[in-house]
């Protein structure tokens, strides 16, 4: 066992609520981790490359740890996480499905991951072919004409889409100020509209959880740049009047933006392009099972219809008439939205996922996702009724209103108690239009046995609500971290290590 300064044991097993020391606390002067050099390039001293007066002469406060302590640290931390590899993660809207290891193996290929993104096109033809192939497949899946692979996540794709909308209208000398968004939308939609320089007009949902078409028509006018919609929407329901919505928005010269966060529900069944959408972002990390990575780096490609192609970010990998691949900037490009060409390893994983499934396989992904959500909705209808009593798509929004009214147990208590049962919590209090919302997205990767185990866990929690509601207000008790005040934690961040204080 290694004694770290301050008497902290660096490699003791971590139990219960014990805190893992930071790497700075474990650091011991002089300790290091080695890797054997594999290069035959002679080492060059720094001062031969950088003028002396630009070099920092004071010590840099770096962590000094042995490989053994470092591996122990990260392994212990990994045991305190809930992950898609560990168990079911029904976090509605986030689509946390299992990521096949096959895709990781593809991304680990040295032929892909040893190429610097600045390498000239003639030296990385394989990579460019991969990017062009992925773009073509994403366009075929969405029914669009061309795509950019640069955006680093769904929200980054949304901003890109709004910049494309602005470029399109500006190119026609058309000044428009408003973008319509349904009241069930994900929070990133209004945030992106504001960042994109537009005002948000909120469209109410009707009693069926869908866009209120009459209210939408009343809000339309020549100042409307477009509408942002996700279909199925965030209540997990398919917008049945989408063709009428598309006509109404196009009639006033607006564009339709498709938030593709829920694309996994319709793969192979219906395409946004065929529904009338002009701009589509895809969250590859949701639909094509690539790692989300703590809110990013994912990948949020944006596909567009023909009339918006010329504005796409660039440079873009393109197949020239000679058959060779090159970087080309679309003629009226909005410029770069990423330092390089996008999160390339996520793009490679997504292409592997698409290819290994094939067309029929992708359709089955959507079918199983929808089947699993509906199975769960029906299985739990007596314990947590659905907010809208009709067939849902890939996620179901249930409500804990009955538990709240009868026993004072809220949706949040149920979600926290599920962690004690070995399941990740569903999304809570979203969408905002549903009281005590619990949004479950089982995804296609879970088996009937796992779904049944989840349903039984929810039933046990409902029984606890009846027998001992107080215990649920304190849940979870068996996890490394118990109930925290999440709003306070986000607003009053306390850094556990101030490196500057160690100088
Ligand atoms: C409907 C919807 N839109 C947009 C986003 C944002 O996507 P990302 O997390 O990739 O930025 C999400 C994320 O959960 C979402 O559910």
C-alpha cells in the first residue's frame, strides 16, 4: 500500500461513502509512470526549438504518480460509476444504449487513429473515403441531399442548423426574426435559437401531447425563419400532422428543422426528408450507439436538402470526378464549426454500426426500441400510468402523480430508489408539460428479462411508498453518493483541489 502525503492511503479498497483522494493528494515528488519509447526519432532539447526567454523556468505543478497508483485511482473511480456497460440506463431522451465493442475495435485500428487530421488529402484517402461514405449513408437514412460531419454533439448540430437557416434567408435578402418551438421541446432547442440570434415563439401542445396545429398556424408569419421539431417528440409520440405542419411553415417561406435526437425510433420506417424537413441533425452517439462521453465528445452531423447544400460548413471531404478524395469548401459555406473535421473516432464507430446492421438491421433497431418502450408502458400502467394513454414510440412518459397524492412520494424519490435497485434512473420532470414525469427509454438493447426486472423494481418501490414513504425521501442509501442537492451542486461548484495553493 502506498502512503500518500497527508496520510491518505492511495490504494486501499474504496467502500461505501469513502472519498477517493484526488491525484494531487496522492502525488509524491519524484514518482513517475514509464512507457518505453517506440520511436527512433532522436530527442531534441526544448531550448533548440523555443527561444530561451519564452521558456518557463519555474516548476510546473504536475501530478507525480506511479503507474500502479494511477491505474488503481481510475479503476476505483470507475467502480463508483453507473455505465451502459454495467446495466440498464433508461434515461429518456438521452438514448443511453449499449455501445458494441466491435465499434471500439474499428476505432482502435492504427490505420485510422494514427493519422493526424492535418495530413494532406492525398496521404489520407482512406479516411476521406470513410467520411464521404458516412455522409452518403446518413443522407440515405434521413432522405437529405448532403451533410456536414463537423458538429461535436446534438446541441452543436442545432446551432449549425440555425446558422444554415440564417445563411439561407440572408442570401435571399430576407430578414426573419423568429423560430417556432413546441412547449415540449428539449432545452437545447430554445438555447440554440437564442445563440443563433433568433427569438423563440413557443407553440403549445394539445391534450394529446402533440403540436397544436391551430396555434401553430396562428403564430406563423413572414418574420418566421422556421420551426424546430423532433419527431417523435419529447413526449415519445409521433407528430401525426407533420405533413400539414410542413406545408404551413413552407407556405410562409420558413424552413423545417428536425432535431434528430429521436431518430432511433424511426430508422428504416420514415425519413425526415420525406416528412418535409430541410435541416436535420443526428446525435450519432444516440442513434448509432457511439460513446456520449460526459455530454460530449459525441457527434452531431447536420444533413440538409438541396437548396441549403452550398451553405454547409467546410472544408468537407468530397469525391472528385477523378474518383480521388479531396477537401472542398462549399461555395457559400458558413465556415468551420469544429477545429478539424469532427470527432473522427465517433464518426468511424457510427459507420461501423451502420454497416454491421445493414438496412434491415437498422429497421429492427427502431422496431425493438418502440416495442420495448410500449411493453414497459403497458407492464407498468397500474403502478405508474402513462401521461398519454396511447401507443408511444421509443420512450414512454409515465407519471408518479398517484404516488405523490397518496403517499407524498415524488417522481424524484422513485428515480433515486431505482439506483438502489441496480438501475440507472429514468429522466425526471421532463418534458416540462407532464406533472411528476418519469421518462423511460429502454432502447432496443435490453432483453425482456431485464425489462421485467425493471418493472418489478418499480413495483417494489411503489410498495415501499405505501409501507415506508419516509425511506424513499432519503434514497439512495446504498450507492457511493447518496441524495445530493443537484441544483446547488451545479450552481456552487466547490473545486476539491486548488493547484495554485500548493506552490
Ligand atoms: C430532443 C433532444 N434534442 C437535443 C439534444 C442535445 O443533444 P446533445 O446531448 O448531443 O448535445 C438532446 C439530448 O438529450 C435531446 O434529447
